[in-house]
């Protein structure tokens, strides 16, 4: 049995809000608890790891955006070629909607990663990754 789109969107919004709040609270509380002091030796030792993680996250988000765009284009092509076939047109519309949903999630992920990175840099926990 499928859930209507409304409850799924509400659940996703609550999960996303709760996750962001928990991550931000952990980051801020850790910075306050430890005085936002990271030894320079540890920062230098972890700099390559921080850059690697930042690069991998940027690649993953970029790849997700590219795939979402390709799914939207694919759905548009299918919709164009559906003709009078209502079932094929409905599948194409679902594909376009899924591509748009994926694109929105990738943009949200990019904003969350950027915000958390900016907070960590502001508290001196990490060096700017790029």
C-alpha cells in the first residue's frame, strides 16, 4: 500500500530538520566544550583527510545533480515519445517528478554540507577545504 505524497513529505521534512538540528547542536556543543581549540599538529595532520572528504562530498553532490538532470531529460524524451499512450506518459511524468525530487535533495545536501563546513571553519575546528 502506497502512502500519499503529503505524509511522506512531512516525514522527510521532520527527518531532515531533526538531523540538521542534531548535527548543528553536536558541532556547536563540541566547539564550546573544548573551547574550539584544535592543536595545530592535529590540524596539519588531518588537513589531507579534510581535503579528501571535501572533494569526495563535492564529487558526490555534483554527480547527484548530473544524474538528476539526466533523469529529468530522459523523462522529457519519454513524454515526448509517449504519443497517445497514457501509461507511458504517466511513467514519464513520474520520472520527471523523481528527477526534480532528486535535484532538490542534492541542493539541500549541498546547503547542509556548506553550512556545517562554514560553522566548523568559523570555530576553528577545520581549515577551509578549498
